[in-house]
C-alpha cells in the first residue's frame, strides 16, 4: 500500500515539531493524555518515516482509543531531550540513544523490542565503495570513515568499537565523519564521497530493496557483533492502565505492513538490562554518557 505525503502535511509537521521542541514548550506530564505523541528515531529521511508510520498511527488510534501524533525529531539528541522533559509519551529509540535517554530520565521504561529472524538483535555493517581504495578493514587506516549520528548504535558506537578491536582508533588511525543518518552514510559511500562507512544492516537491506542503493556499487567489509535491537519506551508517569494497553498494543501487533516499517517480524518484552552491553562499550571507547547528551 502506498501513502502520499502532501505539502500541507509536511508544513503542519514542521510547525508541530518546532512547537514541541521549543525551549518554551510546556512539558505537561499527564498520566492519561487525550493525545499520545509517538516519536520515531530520525535514522532515515523524516518524510519517509512519517509516510511509513501512517498505518501505525491508525492502528494505535484504534487500539488505544486515543489521538496519535507521530513525531520525527531533527536529530537523536532532540528526541532524547523530548523524552526527558515529557514532550513525548512513547519513543522508538536506537539502542544507544535509549541508554542516553535513560541516563537523563531514569523513570522511562523500555517495554518492547523488535525481533528479526527470530532474535532480538541485529548487526552493524561496514561498507566501502566498490572499486575504491578500501578493500579490507586494514585499508581504512589513514582515510575518512563515515558514521551517522554520534548517538547512533549501529552507525557509530558498534562499528567504532569493531574498528578499535581491529586496531583502528578514531582520530588516530582514521578520520571519523558524521553524516547524521544511516541512508546518508550509504549514499556517500556509494557515490565515493567517503571511501567507507557503517550503518544498520537491516536499514542497508531496506535501502537496497527500495532501489535507493545499488549493491553493485558497494562492498560489505564486515559485520559487528550482535546488537540488542531498537527498544520502544514509554514515560513512567503514565497511568498503569494506559501503560498496559500500550504494552499490549505493541506486543500483540501482527500487521505485516506496520512490522515491515519497523524492519522486524514482531515484538517481545524488553528489559533495561539487555542494554548494559552498550553502556560497557561506551565506557571501553571512553564515550562518557554525560558528553553524549
């Protein structure tokens, strides 16, 4: 099914986002609000994310009997701050951005995690330009390497750790270049603007399926160790009855179109402890959580 996104919708979304993330925006923490604001991690083009989220919006509105507002923030930090100050009720975070959000707002609750190929984990993929100067991890030395947002797990934290394990330290052995989103990294590598980079393997697979990336123009260098998948979190101050309805809405979700937008087969219960491995990785890389917020 195809959904159109007209100019009026984009303008309305832009004004809504501006109001939501203004420093003067109210942060009313209502236990049972009439409207639930659901934020999606800005790991791809915002217009694409909003368009693909329309079935989710309809499903949640019907299931929860609430008005649903889909929010895509300008970057990972904006989403973390929105969760911190109660300007969104539900957030679909990347693993490391969830860890950062939790460090700022300990009361938020991760309640569901995506399952892909029967596992609640995924990988970061390190890629290079086909026919370019990087043909192995060792060739990255002395060159630029593309990452996404600094708070991204599979487009920064995990591949950076993977490179470090292979003797390549950022700012010493190669020059890190942050491009913001996963698709921006893939496009830059494909075009030869940077010789190599890293992004989520499921996102790369989706970009190839959409025809946005030509697999003949890139080569896959390596995969990271498994990463705990994207968690869905909600505010701890929400009413218990509402939290249970939200939890059930995601854990019982069977709509293939909605699940495809999340790049998962389904959801299972999440626990905060599953993300301790990312806290440990950040410490190994000397990435202090306070500096990343």
